[in-house]
């Protein structure tokens, strides 16, 4: 079975920090964006294995949308 999960990747002073908003505590750090994506894929797959069927149903029904907006900065 396959599915989709949202991930957020933020650059910081140490590299990249990534997390999955649908899965509290599912996060990783990496030296590159590609590495962050690969590590998140693995983290999500491992996290998913720990969930009950009910938890899985609830989590896959979430929809997280992201976008960017332009704002005026004083």
C-alpha cells in the first residue's frame, strides 16, 4: 500500500530539519534537501508501522495544504 504524507523542510544553521505535520514527533535532520526527503520517507514508514488501524484511518483523512503569500515588510 502507498499513500501521501506532507513534509516540511526548513533550512537552519546545521543543515535541514524536516517533519511530518500529520505524525506528531516524526522528524529528522539532514545535510541536504534530498537526504532530508529520503530520511523522512524512512521515518514515516517506520512511524506508520506503529499505528493502529483506527489511528491510520484518522491520519489519512487529514488534508494539510501549504502555500506562500506575498506580504509587505516595513
